[in-house]
C-alpha cells in the first residue's frame, strides 16, 4: 500500500516541492493545475519571488508524491522541514493532505503527467516516450526520477529557445546550476565540442551523467559539484544559467571570469520585475544585451561580453 501526499502550492514553488518529494524517496510525482499544465517543472529550487495570496486562489497547483505507507509519516515531517527551511513564510500557506492509494493506481498513471516540451530546435522527452514525431528536432531525453527538472518550466524553455539561435558547433559551453543537465545535453546535441555542467547539489552530477547516457553521450560532458567552474580551468564560449535574479547577481563576476572575450551568456529564471536590474548589472560588467524573450512573467536574456568592467 502507498500513501498519496499532496501539497497545495503555487506554480512558482511547485518545482521545489516536486524535487523535495523525489529527494525523499517518492516512487512517483505528479503535478496538476487548473490550466492543465501538468508537467513536472525544471531547474533547481529557483522560484523565490511569489505572492503568497496565490496559494488560496483558483491558480493553486497540487503536487502529489507517492510514498510507501511505512515511510509516509516520516516523509511528511521531513517535507515540512524542507519547505519551511527553504521557502520560509510561504511554506506556512501550503496545505498538505495524505490519503491511501492502491499500488496499481500510481505505478504507471503518474507517467501520464509528463508531456513533450518543444522549445526552439529542441524537444525534451521522458525516457519512455516515443520520439518518432520529432525527427526535425534535437531530442533531449531525461529520467524524471533523478529529482531534478524535466524542461517544462518557462525558464528552461526560454534558455533552449535562445540557445537555438546560436551556432554551438565546436564551442566550449559551461552550464551553471545544471540540475538534470537538460541545457548541457542540449548543447552537446547542438554540436558543442566540450560541455561543463556545474551544480551545488552533488546529486546533480549523478543526474547529468545518467541523463547523458540516456542520450547516447559517452564523452564531451564533464559534471562538477560547484557554483561555477570549480577547480576546472575553463574559459567558455557560451555560459548557460537557468537560475534566479539573485543568484545571477551573486555569480555575475564569476560568470564574466569564465567567459572568453566576445563570449555569450544565455540566462533565464528572471521574473518581470527583476529583468531590467539584471541587464543593468551585467552591462556594468561589460556585457551587451543582444536578445530578450519572455514566457508569461519569466524572461530569458542573451548577453555578450564586449567590454571592461565599468
């Protein structure tokens, strides 16, 4: 017998809740919302800027984890601790419900929540999904059970769209905050010669290599547990960073140091209110904005390093 633990939250926090369930040993996770956007969302725990009032609105998102009955009580306790530690007062607005579920109900049904994500020249597919209908796109396969994002969140899609406009053939790419490695794998699929993927979570390193293997990539991707390049001697042609405005600001000097002159930063995870702030910060570091694109309240930017620090 399994327990179905459901957390009612916002779209912005749903990815973190999903990741929390996976890290606590869930056998499956599903997300449902009123707009029928029922995919597990991408990236690491990025979504810091939320109106807590949305919790009680019709836009509430329900994230459900399927846990073995014997572990359910402990899981709920740990889940509450994780939500409180990371999300602070927002966690107090979340509702957690627990109910029994028959084994046969979830073992395959949760997979129905995962759908293809098309963005630019790429399509992100879970490992079990057929790819016959996507011959003209670069296919990135992921294992959702690696406890990281699946490409469905707008910020990941923005990065993939912006990356699609670049010629990555033979380039050296550094993906910061790689999570499941979607952007790193996309870069390799697009012809990058060397790809370095960094994340502060050591589990991300395992996830990157596991997903790289799913995509038939045996060499060319190096994953490291670090904020940026760590101890690697890396000067990249392109840096990708699906993070948040705050983290992009904190890592800005490091991003600059890890780019060659004329190199490009593709970044996203920036909400509407913070976009101009991020652009101005990077302009002071010698970057020039070449492109901006949005999906809903989320923005992605392409910035080129063209000058000195101002």
